[in-house]
């Protein structure tokens, strides 16, 4: 179905005539335990709306209106720390994990995955997500380890062979990592099982699937960087969340911070599209 | 008709004729550093785009990419072509594809690429894998060119070497054969030969994604048919295990 | 259609209708090159051995412009890609000169009539390693204004290695800034080697291992024709190196 935005001038007219969204925001996260090789190399904080969020257990997503499509056009992001990169992204809650017992410990969302949206003009197409595990209760005594069974980015069913091991026996709450997938896999459509092979005496986590909207690199502390999704890397992503195949799923608009947890402040702008 | 304007790109986004794909890879092993292997690493694939092309789409154009890795590099991103493979223990070559033909500046040309020699099945310990001689057709269409490459013992999975081409050759169009010499009780293992059609060369900052704009920054809106993986090769600062993640956006050409 | 460089839309349209030329280009410097001195260019430089020849232009394409350049190597940058003209060669053992070409006239930045080009980046390139002790090289040339019989005198390092490059611009006569052509090359001593003089029209520069593109570029965009040679250069390093560059050409019609 043809969209309504077919030129730069129409895009600007939409903003001028109220068919868009501008929102100043502030997100918050918390420092986690630094990642290691066995926990996916990268440390993340999934920073949610500052007001109302009790990190990491109660996350309030950044607000967006609800037209059918809202094209991301522009954003400014500022961090209290320098050199922090950030993805504005939707985080879909795939499930929760108990890290205090071995065996299958994933409680899957009641929604049926994959998440779908229009891809290359084809409606209801399964989309790949990046699997992020966010520790909600600190681990204790032993660093838990698990393998993941999942449906990969191509719809293939995979029994994972790579063991994800938390970086510390006491991995603190708020720590976030990307879960290892098999060689050649770049994302997941769904997760069917988390098999805990080494349990701690404490620990719980939530698994989110991430869909990226825009990236910005805040080079200097407290100096805003901008992302222009029209001209400086065209990527007019639809910020309205994708849809599960069935049921409903918790979906949060968040800022994914890498190697830090200060959160961001700034403004994001979107344009309504039909 | 094809995309002939920037507004045309905007329209494709508006009507949903695009996709965003995560790039995530875990090179969970230390790659070998010997005989040219190790200077370059293969660090990730994108989900293979729909094949055949979706209805209404005549090709794929990458418009934006962001990448980071757990160690800093420069990254080569491109559409990957499997030029063939060599089974070390059986000393046998399996032919792959040739670099494709496309219209460039109004003329039909066979593309060419540097040769990425990647260990696709790690070598078992023991034995001497030998030295391979690769016979290829050069970027100029000259057949029968050769290069040699020592295969180190115990070559680790995902170790990559750039083939040292003959004379002033700049690329390979195809591989016609691979022979081996100097083997002693050769181990099991496979090396696969890849060519790459450019998307970009971009810097990678450790743990901080950088953005490359493939229209107004590095103008390269090449429309590719279906059937090609997007792959990332990196100049490696070390051979240790490392991770990569990011995102690439691909627009469907009309 | 109009000039391809007048708008991004024109570039996209040409890319679709005529096809871009885009390649990864492999380079191998398999020997250490030679450091420059203050008598031969000041800045250590080298010319990668593999060049790219602009392919035959077809369809309605009348010229091409370099609109994308990136380079990565195990060594650091900066890197330059340029349109290269062989101005002349010298066989050291016989001190004999072989004439090359004069820089051509070309349309600049897509507008106006063709301009006589002159190189602000003329180079002495060691084609094969020379055997000579501190040789004095004298190049007789026509400068950017068309004045002939000008001379450039440089003292090269002893036995400079193949692929070494020495920048001529600090040693041009008087206030000269560029070279159109070379009429003679001679050397004071030496028993082996080949020296080439190239006039480089720089098209794009990259500051480090990977960096910004030539759009925007500080260099004028010269219309390229089928058969034109593009060469690649790096600076401040003499160690062996493997490099890959990506160049992108868009057609004009």
C-alpha cells in the first residue's frame, strides 16, 4: 500500500500541519556488571522513561502517539558521559527467566511470536530481533549459565549450542547483555527455551527482543548529538511497534545505552504516515 | 523504473518497501595468526534478504549501516559471493559461483573482488595441510592467473587471509581450480573462497556504534538482486574472540 | 539530462539508469619502501602498485566522476586517490629518458568547457628499485602556466626501493605550483632501476584508516574518461602493507 509521504516537502508539511510528534524526553538506566566474552562482549543498559521507572524491574516506555505509522525523522540525544552510543529502539518483552534452578526456566510471554510488520511492501512479515537479557534480581554465589533455543532470523528452529555465562557470581541488577546465537545467525524471531545449566542461589532476568529505530553517538558529555533520519542516513523507521502474531506483548520505546547507564535526554520527532 | 531521486527513496520508506536488519555476531574463538591468516577477520552476516525478490521489488539498495565491535577495526561491508571451497583432507575443490555481471557506466562488466580465503571448517590438529595454488580469472578477464597460500596447521575456524594476487592484479572474477602440494597426513578442514561487492569501508569504534550514510556520505546505491548475504570483514587489531553488532537498512528498488 | 553533479537526484537517477562502477581494489606492498628526506619531498610517501582503469563508457555515458572513496589497511593513512598521467620515465642504467604524455584538458566540476589540467601533486615514483648513491634527479617540465624549460632538482635517498614515492611540489622551480608535462629526466649516477614521473590530479583524500568521503570534497571533480588511470597513495609509512580500497564512479550523460 502506497504511503502518503512521497517527498521531502510533504514530510515537512506533515510536521507543520500537526501530523507529527515531537517529544522531549529523559531516560534512565543503571550501571551493570561489565560484560565478558562469555556474556556477549557488550554491556548494555535499557534506559526507560525517567519518571515512573524503577530500574530494572519496572520500566516505563517513552511515549509515542498511536497513528498507524509514525516515521522517525529526527532526534537529539545528550548523555552525562562522553562517548556513549545509543539506539532508540522498541523492546518487546519475550519472557522472564529464573536463574536459581537448572533446566528450562523461561516463562514466555502469552503472546505468540514472531513479531511482524510490513517488510519490502509485504504485510505481516516476521522480523528479526536482537535478544537482550536484563538482570532484574542480582545473581549470587555462582555465575549462572544457560543455552538458548530459538527461531532465527530466517525462521529456522535452532537448538543453541553456545553457553551464555553471566560475567560474575554476583551480577548486579540492571546488567544487560546480548545473548549468544549460533554462527551465522544475526537475530531471533522467537525464543522457545532458556536451559539453565549452572544456577545461582539468586537471580532473575527479563529477556527483550530489540528492534532498532535510530542510532546516535554522543561524542561529548552533555553536548547533544543529532540523528537526522531523512538526510544523514535515510531510515524513516515506523516507530509504532510491530505486532505479535497473536495476543498482546509488552512493548517499550527505550534508549539502549552501550557501556554506560546514565540515560539520555533530548528530543525525538516523528511524522504521521498513512 | 528504479529509484531516480531522493524523494523516491522517501516514498519507498513511506510505502514500507524497506527492511531493517540487526547485525550481530559472536566470533567466539581466537583465530589463527599465521601465513597471512589473522590480519582480517569475518565478523558477521546479515540475514539473507528475501529470495526471490518480493513482488514490486527489482533489487536491494543498502542505505544506512551502524556498527560496533568489542575491539576497534575498519570494516569492509559487502554483498558476498561464494567462489568455491577446498577440502583439505580430500584435496578437492568444489566450484562456487563467479562474480556477477552488471551494467556499470552503461557497459556490461563482470565484477571482481579481492579474494577472501576463510576457514569455514576448523582444521583438526596434526598433519600438514599443505600449500594451495588457486587458479583464477583476474579483474581484466585474464584466465589462468595463480596465487599460492600456505595453509597453517590447526587453522582455526573463521580465520581469514587475503589472497596475494599475481603481479598487479586487483581482483578475482572466478576460480577455476585449486591444487595442493606439500601435504603430510592432511587434517580435516575446509577453506572457502569469497568475493565481496562493495557496500562500504567504515571505521568501527570499540563498543560505540558509528553510522555510515550510504547515500549522502558514501554514495554507493548499488541495486543488488536477491541471493547474496551481506557480510562484514574487519581488519583485526588482534586475533582474540570478539563480538559485533549493529544494524543495516535496505530499501527495495522499484 | 543535464550534469550529473548538479543534484543528488541526478546522481541517483544516473546510478539507476547507467549503473555505478563500484569495486573493492586489492593492494599489496610487499617490500619496505624508502623514507623521504628534505631534499626529496619531506614527507614519506608511496604509490600502491595496483591502479584502476576507468572502464569503457557505454550507453549514453560521456564521462564519469569519482563520488566515493574509502580505504582500509593494516597501516595508517592518510590515503589519496588521484587521476594519474605518466609524464615520463627514466632508465637509470643508461640515463635515458622516455617521454610520456601531457596532462589532458577536462571539464571541471561538471560545468563549462574543458580546462588544461596541471598537477599540484607531481611525484617521482620508483618503478623498480634503483641502485644509486644519493643520486641527484633533474626533471625538466612545463609548469601550470604553460612555461617550459623549468627544472626540479631532488636528491633521492640511496637505492630507493620500488613503490617509494617522492613529492616534487616542494622542489619545483621558483614559485611554480604545478606541472603540465615533462620534457626530460636525468640522474647524476646510478646503475639500475626505473623512475617514473606522474602528474596526479587528486580526487579524494582519507585522513586515516577509514574516514570521511569526498562528498563534500576539497578537490575539484574532474571528468574521467574510459581508459583513465586512478592510482592510490599513502603517507608516513614504509612497512609492508595490504590494503583494500573502495571507489565509486557515477556516469555523466
